[in-house]
C-alpha cells in the first residue's frame, strides 16, 4: 500500500518544480533563438 508521507510529498513537489524549471529553460532557449534569427 502506498502511503503519502511528508518525504514523498516533498520529493514530488521537488520533481515537479525541477521539471517545470527545465521546460521553462528550454522554452526560454527557443525564444532566444527566435530573437536571434529575427
């Protein structure tokens, strides 16, 4: 049985936040490329 504990919750939010910052980083890179190409 899976128990939701404080550690799991922290780990989950950390993974979600790192994933979010990673996608934002890639998005910013794409935007920067567009600006350079213009």
